[in-house]
């Protein structure tokens, strides 16, 4: 079977020394612009509506050129399709590909975060992220994996409801920026480390993990110093008095401390 590819038949070269060879025609079955518009209309994607209208209203060469050019040009709305194509290439034939089309594609800028409740399917496609979750023994897989999928149990817990995009921004608290997750199971904060600043103490009230994502973080406890770089982390037991300095970015994960839980309106 031939590998699928979008291609053009070869054209004669203007620089050929001999009479230019005739173009080599290619014979394929094609759909009409109206049929193409109907197919795109079924996808119900707002970013495709201008293309659908152009194909239905005017099928001359100018309209076809505009639509074809639009498809091949960078478009923020159509980037979602490229993301799903990348997933399909990485997991050919996986049963989770079609359910993945039902999920919202969210792009996070540096510093932004998502807060996802129990029963919300999700997947990480690209980039660097820090994930923290409550202790659990019932994490289920939905697809895009070679591991076992418990379909019946999965269908019992998945939330079949549309959700707003739950993007969170951290709030400044002293030397840290804390992400306001409405749970008591954990607390996640980001620290911008400056070598010129004084060492900052990390409260000894709970166990914690310090993860460096950029630059270096220097931790000192009871006269012992430890330096970590990007991708390295340190576990700090409860009641351990630690200070941190450095130059870069570090994340601090611990349980919710007294007064950390944000007001969630009674939920």
C-alpha cells in the first residue's frame, strides 16, 4: 500500500535544455467543493466556517485558491487539529483517539495551571509541566496506552459534563506565588530565586518537595548544603528547618498549611 501524501504531479522545468517534457498527469477521484463543505460542516468547528462559506458561495478558481491557501497557512484555531494528528501518529489504531476528540485542547502559558477534579479525563501533549495530585489508588486509563483499560470501571467514574477551562494563575504570598487549588490535600507554589536575596526559610510544619526547573537551587539544613539543577528535586521531612537560595525557578509542593485553603464559595 502506498504511503498517503498530498502531492502535485511533476511540472516541466523552464531550464530544460531540450524541449520541456509534457506534464505527467495524475488520475485521482476528487470530491466537489460542495461535498468538501458538507464534510467540514459536520465537524462543527467555528474556525472552519469561513472556509465552508467560501466553498458554498463561490466555487470559481479564486475561492478555491483562497481556501486552499488558508488551509496551508498558520491558523491559531486549526492548531487543535495538528495536535490531534500528532496524537494519532504516536498511537496509531488506539481506541482512545476518538474520545480524545471530545476533549478541549488547552494551551498553557508559562506560569498558568489547570485544576482538574476527579473524573475528568486529561492528557499532556507537549511541553514541561509540574503535576501534583492527591494520594489515590484508583487512577484509571482512558486510552493512548498499551496498558490495561478497565472500560466498565472507567465509565462509572468519568464526568460526562462540559466544563469551563479551569486555568489558574498563582497569587503572591510573601516570596512565593501560590496556586489556589480548592483542596486541602496539597499546596503548590512557585519560587523565583535570586542569588542577591537573603536565604528564605521553608516552614517546618509539613513534609515538602522542592523541585528546580530552571537555574539552580541551594538548600541548607543543619549545616548541610545541597545544590540542585533543572529536573532535580529534594524531599524535606516534616520539622526539618531548611533555607533556600539560588538563581532560577523552583516549585515547592507540600500539604495545605493552616490558612492556605482559598475561599471556594462553600463548595
